[in-house]
């Protein structure tokens, strides 16, 4: 059974890292406006996440999809969309 305290700590670290990256992005904008921020963040975060999960699961799409909480067809669609397969 997973250690819930460790799991919460891991989520917290990921959230903190994402928050700092977004804050740096806004600082780099230096007052300029941003458009489609959600799409931008997803396009930057999703591909490395997919690659890391696939590597962790030794390219097993079924295990990777389960880890991500999506079905295998959705995973394949995302991998193709980002030209990762």
C-alpha cells in the first residue's frame, strides 16, 4: 500500500515546481499579455509527462494509460498528436 504522506509530498513538489515555472513565465512577459495560456501549458507539459510515464513503464501503453488515468486509445491518440510514436 502506498505511503499517503509521501504521495502528498510528491504532489506538493510537483505543484510547487509548476507554480514557480508559471510565475517565471509571467515575469518574462514583463507586462505583455498572454493568450491561450492553458493550451500553451498543456503543449509544454504533456509531451514530457507522456514520455516519462512511457519510459517508466518500459513503453507499455496499457500500464502507462492506467498510471495516467486515461484509456489506452486516448494515450495512443496523444502520443500520435505529439509525434511521440
